C-alpha cells in the first residue's frame, strides 16, 4: 500500500503533505474524530479539504473546511490528504469556516428514507451510524400520520379526522411487523404470566419463540 492509497485517483493531483497544514486558529466546531477516522478507513477520502494560502491573513496553509478530517487522518497516520486552495482575508476565512459548519446544521433528513437506506446496508461500518441509532430512526418513523376520512354520507368525511391507532409492533434488527390489538392483548397476557412466574422479563422473547415452536410441532 502506498502513502496515497486512501486518496482516490481523481483527487491525487490535489494531494499535499499533512504536516504542511495548520488547523484554523479558532474553529468553533467540535467534531467526532473517531467517527471520521472510521469513515476514512472504510471509505477513503472522497472530497478534498479547503485550505487558505494565508497571503492576506499571515497564517499560512490554514484549514478552513475539513479541520476534523485532517485531524482524523493524522490520527490514522496518513501523510497526505487532498486539498483545494483559496487565498482570502480574515473576514472571508471566518465566513467560510462558519458557513461550512452552519449549512450542515441547517440541513435536515427525510428520516423515513434515511432509515430505509440504512436498513438496506448490510454493514453499517463507515456510515457514522450503529444498529442502535438505526433502530431509533425506525422508532421515530413508525407512527403513522392522521388519516383523512372519506365521506360516509352522515356529515363526516372531508371535515373529520381520526388519529390512527397503531397498537404495536414486533421488531428485531431492521425488521418490523405491526401487530393488532388482539395480538397485543395476547402478548400482554403471556408477558404478565411470564413475569409473575419468573420475577423478571429476562428471556421473554425466547419464551415466546419456544411456545410458538411447540405449537408448530403440535400441528
């Protein structure tokens, strides 16, 4: 492996020695260096950092966008990183640093689509997400919105709305199955008896699976 192996071929002409770069002298952003390092390890560098030449600021080779990317690359032992260059004064440098951070803050997600995309990735390594955070996304996107009722000719309909009641769901990893009110009641009865018998809910899932297995064998 060469020292430039983590930089894609298209970015190789932009490679510079990391030791020549300096962090922005008052960066207000705090970054997750381990998460960025994981991304660099798995994905390599997929976009260049932005560096100010420093002719107008007196601070040579100062990183304006990508400070934490460079810090993570240093931590990984990288010697080079791809960079693009600007040559701006203090005011413009500060604007670039602030807007680069702020635009990330202002961006949002289609959480349902994000959860779907993440659920389809077999290995979350290098995404910045873990299984717990994906499960949380699935939880956050699980509740359906209010439904508009069609007219039944009795004064309800377009003007009437109801809250759709989702009784519950079974979930393991990224798989989710909605269950009805009757199924919830049945599970509650099984759960209550299990806790009464064992003084704990530890092993409840396995208990339910074993009971289902016995029923299948009986059939």
